[in-house]
């Protein structure tokens, strides 16, 4: 009878330890409420927020670059002046 009592007690201790470990692990991976992302985008300190911009593909290497950074030759967009020169020569 004593053996059964010790076995039951041992099983209960093991189950309690497993539950405690599982609770601690789930708490570790949860994001704290103050660290959750807000609904409005905000810039990291020292970084400006940029609006979305259309992207164009380089006619030479097919790399996508923002329209404001693309080199335009005729109707073709390029990622750099070097690629524009390679394409026209």
C-alpha cells in the first residue's frame, strides 16, 4: 500500500513540475503588452518613415528599385548608370 502511495505522489510531483515548466516557457515567448506593435506605423528612433513608392525593374539585371532611385534612359529604367551604359552600348 505504501508503494502505491509513493508512486501516486511521485506522479503528481512530476505532473506539477511539467505544468510549471510549460507555463514558464509560454511566458518566456509571449510579447509584453507594451512591446506589441501599434496599429499606426512609427519610425524607430533616428529613422524617418518613408511612404510607399512604386518599384521598377532594371532593364539589364531585373533588379527592382524605387522609381526615385532608377536611372531612366528613353523608356527603360535601370538600377544604375553603369547598367544604363552597358545596355546602350
